[in-house]
C-alpha cells in the first residue's frame, strides 16, 4: 500500500452538554438546541490515509461503514462546483480509514473523520473557510467543531456555532465501554422524559474553564443526556468520579 498522505482525526469530549430547547416546526423540527464545551482529545484518534488506488471499490478502500459521512462531504463538494477536480484527483487514489475511535461512544469519530477529509481537500482544491464551515454544518452536528481546528470551544445551536475558548484543561483519561449508544434513541428518550432544563446553568458554564467545571459539578448536572442513557441502557454504569461525553457510552475522568 503506497500512502500519499496520512493524518490523525482526534476524538472530542463534552465537558458539559446542556439541552436548551427542542425545535418544533420548520426544517429543524425535532432537533434539540444545545450549549456545550467541546475539547479535542488527541490520545484517541482515527487515521485517515490517502493511498494509491488499490481496487475498483470506489472512493473508500476496505470501507465497512456504508453511511460514512465522507461520502456526503464528497457529494457536497461536487455540488459546490468541484466535481471534475475531485474525479481527476481520485482517479488514481482512494481513502483508507483506520478506526481507533469506537462508534456509539459519543466521541465524534465520524465527524472528526469527515472534517479531516474536508480540511485535506481544502488544501488540494483551494476553497475558502466559508465554504468549509458551510458544508460542515450541513453534514453533522460535531463536524463544525473539528473543521474549525480549535482545541476548546463553546458550541451552541445544533453544533454549527463554534466559539473558541481560552481554556484551562486538566489532564483527562477516557473510560471506554462496549455498549453502543444510538444518538437518535438517546435524544428520543430525553424528549419523552421529564428532565429539567437549566438554561441559567448552561450560561454560567460557558464562562468557566473546563478545570473549574469538572471540580465544581457532578456528572448528572453537567450532561443532560446522562439520565436518558442510564434509563435506556441497562448495562451502562458510571462512577461519581466519571463524566459522560456526548450521547455515547464513553466516559472520562480527571487524572490527578
């Protein structure tokens, strides 16, 4: 296998995740508006390789993810006017994805992969950051954060509003689980439950450093999706010293 380019697609952690409201009506009907602190976690990552074409299977070599978001990003770039340029570039090349971030863990692996692909194609095709962020927002809720290249950010809306944050981040470790958490199912359970929305706390958390947040609040206070995850996944458990990332089964903790 001849590797032309290779880059890491890191995981992310949600230091806090607060649900602000559920949208009713319009194109975003059923979506939940959120406020969250996203931080990159470089200790766990996928690897995205651009390789010389090995077979005729298409864009992705040995891909076992049928709905990989990279296909959607490729299509969006085609629609943006780069169809011929993409066809020329990938006429003798393929993408080889090596997964290190488990699916259903709430660590943003798929979003990080597609953001890495878009950032690489930006270098090749030379499009502006405005198009990069526009496509990212269309593809998935976490993609904009990864495409922004910032290390820590307050993320709002449906994930498309990313504001870089000058953070003080403690040393963190990830606790992985074999449980696959379905994001739609978790949000569905949240919507059906009588969970309390605390928008005032969300606003307060946005101004605090990650180190302050994790030393001042309990896990159930920080992630509004923790309660529905516990409710619908019988095998899931969490210690008082652990925090849930996103809507998945991965937990993280402060390492002294």
